[in-house]
C-alpha cells in the first residue's frame, strides 16, 4: 500500500494544499522550539558518544549508551551529527519529533565496515584474511583517465607502476605484494563478482576497491588467485528520495619530464669536439656554428632551440563529467550514472574519449526473493598518429640539424618526424563493451539463514581498429642553388593504405550456489557453496588495402588489384570451471576459524592435469573481546590477531603447451611466384604441464585505539611459489634447435610486510585532520631455476638465490686516467686488460672480479636492483578540513629500484641520435671526474658494455595527488535549494623528487635505440578544477 | 504465496540447469586451438607435409640489410654507426661473448632433421618422398655449409634431438672441419640424382646440389683447409663445377643490372635463390643498403658503402686493370672510362641516381659529402652501392620489392670452375672460356693469352671480386684463400674530393671507422658463441679464443 501511495501522482490541488500548509506552518512554527528525540546507529547497532549539534545555535549534546539523544530545536534548523570514524551528516530537523539517523562509516573506519570478499561480504571484525579496502570516492576527483592510475600509494600491499602516459595506453601494471613468479604476476580483477577489468569504468560509479592478499582471501579463486585479487563493486541505489549528483572536472596535462636534448649549436659543438678527440677533421666550421646559434639561415641551419615546444601541445585537456541518479523505495533501489571522459594527448593527433553508462537495480521481488540487475557499458574511442608512438620518439632522436628544420620557410615538412607526427593519417581504436549481469537470490523460508543464489553475466566487447596511413612527406633542400630550392619528397609508401580489424570477444559466466548464515547462541556459522563456469571466445577479422588512388579512408575504395589487398582473422577460446566453498565459524565473535577453497579446472592443460584443489585455512582471535581486556582498557576498541595458510594456483604460462602441435603460418614462402603457407614446430610439448602452486602464509595484527582515533593493520607474509613454469632452454644445448615447452620446475619465495595506519582527529566541529599511511616491503628470491653452470658456479653471477630481475654487468671503477698508461700509450703492467679495443684515458675501467688479469664475462657481477617492481613502496596521505575547506594530499614513493640507461637514453651519438645537454660533462684531461667518458663520434664498444656506470637509482617520492576543496555552507545551500556544492582543485603527479635524470622514475629510460614502442610516452602531470553538485 | 512458489521454481531451474552443466564440465574444458595442427594431421598428406618444407625454405637466410656480411670484408663499410661489422668484427675485438655468429642455423637444421625423420617414417608416396627428402637434405647441407664456412667443424646432428629420450646424448661434441666438409659433399652427391634439373621456382634443383657440392670442395681445396695443397681437392671441385656447366641448363643473363631485379627472378643464370614477394611480409628490403640522400631526401640507409679498395679493382673499359700502365687510368679523373660493372654497381661523385646528381664533394653543403669524421650521417667512403637496388624500390621503407636474393648463380660457377681448374692443372682453354664468358657479358675483352698459372690466379681473383661484389662472397674468399690477414688488417679507404682553385682534387684517405685488425692465429674462424659453450660442455672452443 505504502508503495502505491508514493507512486500515485500528486494532483495539482493536493500540491497546492501542501504548499499552503507548509507556508503557514513555516510562518507559525518558525521560531517555536520543540523537543526532538533521536537515535543514532551505524546501520545496525546503536552508537554512543555521538556529537549532535544544532548548527544555527551551536548547541548540542552527545548520545547515551543506547545511542539516544534529546535536543530542543526549532523547525528549519539543521543538525550536524558527527562521530569519529563516520561520515559527518547534516540533517534538516523538519517537522518531526523523532528521528533515527544511520551514520555511514568513513573511509578508514574498520569497526563497522562490511568488506567485500570473494563471492560474498564479511564484517571487517570477523575477517580472518588479509584484505585492504579503499572507497571509490577517494579517486573520483583525481584527474586520471585510467582507474588503475589512481590506486598507487593508497592501499597497502598494492604496487602500481604506470608505464606510459599515452591516452588509451596509460593503464598501470598492478602487483600485489611484489613479484612471486617468473611468469605472469598480474592479479585477478573482478567487477561485481565477475572476472573483468575495472580500468575503464567510470570512477564515480565505484563504491569500493578491495584487495585480497593472502591465501584465505584468494583461495576461492583457485587456479587464478595466486597473484592476488582486486575486487571492485559499483554503487547501488539507496532507499529514499532520488538524489541527483553532478561531478565533473576539467584540467590540463603536461609531461612530468621530457629528455633534455641539445640544440643544433650544441650538437655541432659536441660533434666538433668528438672529431678533435679522435684526430679527425671537424665537421662544422665556426661560420656554421654561428648560423646554428643565431638562426640566420633557418632552412639550412635550423636551431632546434625548443624541440619539445615545437612538437608537443602544452596544457592538453583532460576532463570528466558524471551525472548520477540514485534512490529507491522500500522494495526497489536504483543507481544510474552517465560518465564522459576526454583526454587529449601530447600531440594533436592523439586523444581518447570515453562514455560510461551504469545501471544497477536491486529489487525485492517477494519477501524472500531479490533480484539485482547490473549493466555497465563503455564506448571508448582512441586516436593516434598512424606512425607508432615508439617510432615518433625514435624520430625525435634524429632531429639532426643537418637533415632540415621541422618545417622549411615555405611550410613544407623538413624532418621525418614532421610528417609522421602531424600528417601520417591515423590509427583509431573504437571499443564498445558491456558488462551485464542478472543475479537472483532466494531465501529458503523453512531453513533459517539459507539462501540460494544464481548469477549469469554476459560481457560482449567489440573492438574496431582502423589504421589509415598516408604518405609521409619530407621536403629537402637543394643548397647548390641560390636562393635555395626546396623539393617536396615522400618517405616510404607513396600512396595511402588502410587496415581494418574487428574483434568480437565474449565472456559468459555462470554462478550458482548457496549461503547459510546462522547463530546458535554464541556459535556463529556461515557457509558458502558455489559453482562457477566461465567461457571466453574471441573472433577477429582483418582486411587491408594498399595503393589508394583516392584519399578516402574506406576499405572498398582502395586499389582493386588483388596484389594490393589481404585478409586475415583468427579465433580462440578459453574455459574455466570450479566449485567454491567457504565455512566460517566463530565463537562469540572472539575466536574465529575459517576454511575456504576451490576445486578448479582450466582448459590450459591436458585432460588428466586439468583439475586441482586449492584449500586455505585461517584463524582469528579478537583479544579485545576477552574479558581481561574488554571494558578494562578503555582506549582499546579492537585488537585482533589472525593467521592464514593455504595454497592457490596460477596460470603463468600459455595454454596448450601439453599438445604436440605445429603453428600454421599465413604467408611464409614463395613458390612458383606465389605466396604459400608454412608450418613450423612450436616447441616440444610437455604433457605433464600444470599450474603453478603458491603456498601462502600470512600473520596479521589489527588494532583500533581510542575509539578509532588510531587504526592500524600490519601483516607479515611469506609465499613459496613452486611448480613455477620455466623454460628449460638454458640447460639444453644451443644446437637443440627448438624451444622446449615450459616445465613446472621453478621455486621462488616472496616475503615481506605491509602495513596501514590511519588516524583522524576532530579538534572541533570546524577543524578535522587525518593522516593515513601505508607501506609495502617485498623481497623475492629465486630458490630453484634453470641455470647454466657458467653463472651458477660463479657466486657473483649466480641467479639462483637472488631476486628476480637482478641486474648483472661489469662493475665500473671510473675512468682510466693518464697515469695508467706508459708513454707509448699502452696500459701499465698489472692493470687488467679489457678486450674491446685499445683503451685511452677517459675510457671506463672495469673491475677484474676474479683477479685473472683480464676482463671477460667471468667478471660480471650484480650491478643493480630489479627494475620491474620496487622493493619498497609507500604512501602517506594527510588531510585537513577546516569549515568548508578541505585539503587532501597523497605522497607516494618507491625505493630499492634501479633503471638501466640503455644506449641512446644517455650516450651521445648512439646510432647517430641526438645527445642530451648533460653530455657536455665529458672526460677531458682537465675534467677527469666527469659524468661521461671521453667524447667520441659514436659510443665505443668498451664504454657501452653493460656496467654499473650506466645504472640509475630510481628511488622517488612524489606528490601523487592533491585536492583542495571548498564546500559551500549548508545555510547558503538552503537558500539556493540545492543539497550541496563542492568546488575543488585537484592534481596528479604534481611534484617528483628523484635522482633519475631526463626520465620519469615510473617509466624509466627503457629506450634502447630499438624502435617500435620501447621509448616511453611520459606520464602526465595533471591539474584540474572540479565541481560537485548534489541537487 | 503462489507468486513466491513460482519464483522459487524459476530459481531452481536456473540453478539446476547450471549445475547440470557441471556434469559435462570435462567436455566444457575441451578447447581445441585453432591455429595449430597435430603431428598426426601434418604428416598424413603430401600437401600438409609440403607446408613444413615451405617453412624450411623460408628459413634460408636472405640479405640482412641492417649490416650485410659484405661489410665484414674489405669491399664495403656500413654507413650507420654502431654496427657489428665496424664496431666489433672490423677492429677484431670480438670475443665468444659478443661474436657475430651463425649458430642459429641449428634451428633450421632441426627443421630438416624433423622433416626427414617424419617423412621417411610416413607412408606417403615414394616418388614424392624421394624428391622432398632430397630437397630437405640439400637445405640441411646448405645450413651446415654456412656454419662450416665461418666456424669450422661443428657438431653434425642428423637426428631430431629429444632430451626426454636421449638424455645427455643431446650434448654433442664438435666434428672436425674435414668431417663437416665431407658430410656436406657427401650429402650433395647422394641427392643430386634425386633432384630434377628443372623444378618449380623456389625449389632446389640438381644444379643447386652440384653447386653447393662444388662450393664445399673449392673451399676445402683452398689454402685455409688444404695447407699441403693436395691438388686432388682442386680437381674434385673442378669436376663438380664442370658437371653444373654440362647440365646445359644455365647461361649468363645478358644484362648485369637487371639480373638482380624482380623482373628477372629465377632467370637462366640463377641456380639457387631465396624468394621474395613484395607487398607481403616476404618483401625484399635491399633498398635500405643503397644511397642515403637523393635530392636531399633520405632514401636508403647507406648500409653498404663500397671502399676505394674495391673501386680500384674495377677494370678500365678496355679490360685492363687500373694498375696496368697502359690502362689509361687517371687518378684525378677516376670515374672516366671504367668498365660497365662499375657504373652498374656503384654511385660516385657526380653520378646520376634516380634523376639526381649525387655529390660527394666536401664543402658544398652536400648531405652525401664523404664522412671524414665518423659522424655516420652520409657515406663513409664517398661511394654508395646500387647493385641490386632497383630504382623502383630505392626507398628504405619500400616493401614492394619482390626481387629474390641470389645465393648461387652461374657466373660464380664459371669463376669457381676456372679457379679450381687453374689450380689443379693450370690455365687451359676451359679456364679462359669460363672467365671470358663472364667478362664478355660486361663488354670486357678476353683475357690476354699465355697467362701463367699465377697471373691467371690473379686475373680470376680480380674478376671474382668485381663480378660477385656485394653478394656476400668476398669474406669466404678472404678466409679460404688466407688473404684476410693482409686484407683485413690496417685500414680500408675512402675518397676525399675537394675543390681547390676551381679544380676537383681526389685524395684517397683512410675511411673513418674502417680500421681493421685480423689475428691469423684465431680469426680465420669465428669463436663458438659463449652462450652455446655455456650450455654444452662438450663443445670445444676454437683455438686462441680464451
């Protein structure tokens, strides 16, 4: 009946009556005091000591032990309800004498949190697993396009590394508790209970992130859980009147750092200096140097004084807009959101636009049946130049003054870069994806606490790829004529070409199971049983045409010659199925025991190796509930010890390595003048191949002191990954001629700790401060890997026993100096010889580790920490609120990580590429402790050996994000008739402190001269202005 | 209540149906990869098995345009900095750890062994088997010839290694150089009768097998492998090459320029070539080695810059070498009246390429000015190569070129025959005929009559260096003839061209980055790569490499 009443349209007459009544009431009762009786809960239990203040009078009270309070108020006044660990609420008194207010836990409060875990939820207090959480709200205002970039530094145990700032490709690599395998270390990503990527969801639509770290938490994911799991839940509707919220920001981005190349004058100066060093004639005359310096002859002597300024956009746009509607009646709740994100790139051809729609409906269909329906759609379009980003960065390295200016005086492109960057056509990706799912939950009326549930999720993804390549023009200068003649030219293909791909991927997931929750006195029991099956299918098709006569990017308008067209396509499938269980028992919320696991199967392996069992056990002890502590130590709100142990799996390698198979190759050879197919042996099969096994141990301590003023959680973890898939190639002879399939042979350990500490203190109603910090330390060790005798028997070179990715090379001792040589230029006796040509003063000298008088591979040793994942990662986030103002900062740092500077990343004239400003600090007899060795026209073999000389310490600390906000006071809002308005300034990657020169420490100088993507598109520093309105 | 019951039953149906699917889970996880075929399918039909052989053909090395092996000889230098030929091999600073090497041929050898083993065991038709097995054995012998040329004796593996079945027996020791040579020679001799004289283009023929046999015999007769100069070895090579000539299948293609272009693929002169197809992943990128700047625009990469030393080997149009007092050669007009092949192979100062005049002079702002300071931006020597570079596909990026990479052609057979016959029995008429046939194609007169064996040897060597320039034949010749210790020691040369008082002045100078060191005590063979030694304790390193 009630429902019907709410839905009945309000007639004009009734509305008018109501209006008149309210006006009258307002006039009559405006100043009249009355007594308000209230109760405050956390949604379930009463909360004591909650502060309730009447904003207009600043008078107030606190709740008693039953959560009740009494206040004299007048209509139109506003209550401010605040309590440590909960979100502060403001509520209009209205026309009521009784009120019940449910506070929601603030981010950081542990006591009343309900935590999302694998295939269900649990109260934080009764958790026995290592789980960390974060609210989606924390990153909704931060200007990042890809959600994964918002996680860094916020959650303990999570290591995030953003390897590129390029729109559309800027997702971070996420590692949970470091590296545990030589194979894949990617965690499993789950959205609303189904395996999916969260990276491109609308940030505003996210309720929580949950990170599952230990065996007890990940065991329900069986063969897919060993690298940890990140669960994301999207927002659900809340009962009550509809609320409409707008949240949006617009900002601009600039690269965090760009390599500082020399200009033309500096280039020519260095070239001359190198030639002089080598006794060769100088390539540039003083007159030419002058022209490079003053720019008097820009066609023949371009200055290149601001390389980056002329090719990159400054302040490229990033903007995001979101509208959410949420509400519900007693039996139906809904949440709907529409999001838009646009991100422009460093150069004009690059951008990404994304629409997200979210619709979550929960309906209580009968008193025992509830249904949820979730839809999450995405349309994303990304555009790039047709020439790959890696190639563009490579071409920037060839902005030699000799080749021509960016543009000649008549506007024609003068470098290979110009056309490639600005007019090479385009590459587009259009992604349309949908996450859709329907869940039904049925209570069984005659068995208390028993629910059955079933879910079907269907996720289709269409990806359209289009690559339209135009001829790249590069004009050239004929200097033999006066005035100069500028000739147009084309580099590479002379006519346009087009490639189009369509991929259609689907994922179909079924889940069916039951939950049983019941209490028998002090005995509480919860049981979960569930079956899950997942099927992925992918089909793709490709077509190309070359030699377009018309410049129209339609596949059918290309050349109609058969030689100018080609087609391709592929399909693949993946299957996984498993039975999940979890049994949790606790006695009086004090002693907690849990067993969980999964019987799981994967299509990866041969039929008799497909199925495995992955169990985990955990226990918890809430000391704070013991009589000897409870109510005796008043400042101790919660103290829990927990431990877990279990085994999970990882699909680290690739599928089908058990089969003896051959690859079919499309166009492989030419017979009789025609292309023919070929077949090659893939690798020798391994019929016994199976998953990796991770045995995980975790011991954790959680405490909450002074009613949540200080919360901390610390975990020690130890993981032993065995059955690790490794290629045995290093122990078979090079003459074997084919790779072997991986075998389950490696063993690796990974241990460390992670902790979170959170503190919040309200000095007054107006001034609140909080600080949270987290840190993760992880150190892995290869216990058993395939290793050849040469390195194994040399303690300096042994890989076994060291962390994965340890960097080896020669240990550089500095430079050879003049006093190391005899007068005839030969090395003095006793100095170990180096085999890469005759050395001179100013060349790098390496340490003879084995003291045999010569430098060779036996002298290699450890020169650096692994690059992939820092050993230590930490974050700390102070925040202050004063009245309507709020300032939230997030500092994030990493330590125990080194990057190696490859050739062109640091050495002058590597592959004739541009040097850097820092290369001026080279060795000369007067500058014997220079940063760089003696200058040569190309790096010498001796000086470009892999050595500690070129290792870069990539520890860093950065102000990862900051938000300064102002919330307009409620009194003002009342007059406007809106619920709230918040304006904010926000930023990402704002300041970085690092020793790494020219490169972002997250991306590093991974750019050896090898083209095609190995150069990194720098991460972006973004600053934005945002607005948040709730209507 | 009725409604509720209905709901329950709906749920039950969903749950039951899903659970039911679990009973068929075994089937559910059965996924067959779509891009692979099984052992059973592959060897069941000729057509399928042929696809495997196609892939072996595709494994035959083509020109590695980034740093062709010609640059390891004294014929050319890589114009690009930092390449192995100039940085590591040239200065002789290669060690087992960083040596250029051919060890990757074992991948191809395995393919051959696998094909031979499976096809032999199959019940496919015998006449098909006979030809295909001969093809695979030829290819295996060819891959071994590459290993043997550069590394000496290597492990002769003729079975499919299988560590599960063979255990430590997969760690094979090296065979001697003599054994390796004998294997190649034996294999070619054993299969030549099974191969057709004429086959589908791209496939191996009888002529190819004989030519490879001749190559191995010639190499094995040369001073490096035949220090006692056993004349029977030369005789053996001459006999084999004569068999190729007597097939009467091959003749010289009339035009030396277009001989290497796509329109002449598989012409009458070609005995064995690696096939290419433009517009596909099988395109030939030879344009990359050609002239760097044409009309100021980057065209090729200049990866092969001919040395002055090679240029000096080209005869005058009258057939006389430039060192002959009567040749009419003028060092200040070095490009006048040279033989045809010079103009067909090399770009020099003021020559025309793609309609543009190429300027190698200093001080006139030319991007192609001879690079005297090792900046690796233009030619290192004052020359570029155009032999084989089709003007149609001169751009480094052009993937349209279908020209095959010729491995053996008839001119080499003639010159090798002449050399072997001259060494075995002296310069008889057949020697003259063979050399003159090559010379006449390029409008050079016959060699003067009455040359003694030594003079003929010199004449053949010069002819060979010029005729086969840039075809990666020079380094094997320097090695087998033990010339490397002189030719690959010291420096190779470039031309510096200045305008002095209005006159063009040519000066021969050492080429930047062209300093070479060759230690005869070890460098006649490359070391076995350290990575291979590390994995196989039975491999013995070549002498004097640590």
